[in-house]
C-alpha cells in the first residue's frame, strides 16, 4: 500500500508543532528533550505507564531488564492518544526516542514511508525473532513495499459481549445471531429499562462497530476497496450494509443518544449492567468485573439475510502495539536488540497474558486464566466469521473525520443516504 503522506507532507504537517513549545510528556520530560545521547540509556516512548492495560506488567518487566543488564537504563516517556503527534514533533527536531511502543493506525501508517521510523525486517531475522511472531501479525505489519514497520507485540480479539442474565430477565431465550433476533431482543430489553447495545458512537469504538456492520454484505476484498477509496455509494454491498445499520439503529438496537457516548461510557454501562450488549476488544473484556463476567457470553455480531459471511462476525487485529525503531535508535542498536530480545522472551510474553489479560501477536501457549472473557474470545475460532478491521486501509487524514461521520451515523433518523454522504465527506475533507 502506498503511503498517503509524502515526506514533504509529514514535515509540513509537523513544522508548526516543532516551532511551538513542545508538549510535555507525562514523564515530565519535554518532547524536544526526549532523546538521550547517553549510550547507556535506552529511551522508550510508550503508551504503557498509566492506566492502560499491561502498564504494571511493563513497568515490572523494565525493572527486570535493567537488573539483568547492569549499566543499561531504560528511560520511559509516556503519552496517551497524543503519542503519535508528540513523537513526530520530537522527530522533526531530531531528538526522538530510540524505541516507540504504539499501534499501527492513523498517523503511524506513514512513519516508515517518510523515514520517521526504520524498516525492521532484517533485524527481526538477524536477531532470530521471526519464529516468535504469528504469521498473520507479520502480514499486517508489513507495508506494500515489503517493509516491516515494527516488531509486532500486542494483538486483540474484538467479539460481542452478551449479558445473559439481563437477556434472561427481559425474556430473551438465547444470544441473538440474526438482525431480526437482535431487534426483538432490543425491544424486550427496553421494556425492562435495560439499554440494548451500548457503543461509543462519538469515538473509535463506534467507528469500528459501524465498519463491522457495513461489512455485513462485503467480502474482505470488497471491504478493502471501500475503505481505501471511501466510495460507499458505488458499492452495492456497502449500500446494503449501511441500510442494515440504519434499520438496526432506528429499531432502537443501540443505547439512547449513542452518537454522544464514548468508549468509557460504553464500558461503564456494560460493566455496571446498565446495558446488555457491547462490542468489546480484549482489553475491555479484561476489565469486566467478575460478577458480570460470570454471566457474559462472547460471540459475533448478528447477521442479516443474504450476508457475505456465514457466521456472526468479530474483529481481530495484530497491530495493537509494536516496537518501532527510530533513526536515533539505530545509534544504540545493540541496546535495542537486548531490549527486544528480552521483551520477546516467552516468560515475559506470558506475564502480559496472565497478569494483564493481553492478547499477543506472538507465538505462545499461555492462556488468560484470570481473564475468562479474554480466553473465551480466543477460543471462538471458526464459530464466528471475521470482518476486516479497516485501520490499515483508511487514509490517515480521514481517520478523525470518519469519527465525526460516525457520530452522524448513530444519530436516530439520519437517512442511509446521509450516512453515506457523511462517510464519503470524511475522505474528501482529508
């Protein structure tokens, strides 16, 4: 896939940021002072370090690494969703950290193509780590020119969680697997004062669920084309998928005012049993309280007649977090190698699974025994179909406009034609 951003575009986008006062990283170090030339210090820019699932395990792993490697210190710079922008600012000043831990999404899709990070394919082989990575993960992290953008690490399963206790209370005998069953269940749930499907219609969670439902009548190849081009009107399958979404929405399937809800609202509603159903990635499943998890069944999104899939669908992705190497990181390559070899060790990988409930993009036999819903999602196998996660195909500049369009789509009464127009406008705006 050809990157939608040129080197000139990357520099132009970031020049204003570089000239301005640098945003402070949560560690207290400014982005323009984030690089450390000390050869004994490895600077890692990460999203793990606050409340993100896996943060305590990562912190403990870093301490263990430093203990095993006397004289080598890891300096962590921590940011949340703004990490890509912060990293780009530091890269423009040539003071970027050595290693970046972030997902393949939005801005980061262009990094390797514009030289903000380096192709790591040869390092993966030279360091003997290729066999540790799931083949599907390597495929997703490899760009259209055969470059491996980063060392894959976290993955995710993204099934649908159904609270069977709430379904039973509303008189719903079984987890719905068809659109008609879902609409019927929603009516019964509402009659009992229970929200049916909770979703962050105003953020990325709603964007992903909308994309999944639109794909009801699309093959993976067709979905790639639609999400690469943004042509939702020219595809018969995309039009039918949007019609299906609108029919579900206007039948009351989604929680009230879904267009204004966020991922935090969604997880709170499900975890407190105010809502009966949510589309939840594995990190959210890991946070479901034991009581609620005890009567939660995971499955796929219900299908409509004539669907392109044979079974209810889930999303899967191997691009949640990877280890990217920066140009500065090449100057400390031996330290980077030690760090990545350590993080790829089976015992360290197992800790993320057992302690944090993370899905991994690496080969492992470890099961999340303390996180039963994560384990249940891993066991779904071919009992569900799989929709395409569009993140690798949406142009980076269209990502945020698509979220705005998503909010429009979840607004009751918005016509299918208006939804298509809003989605297509996100690409034209980009």
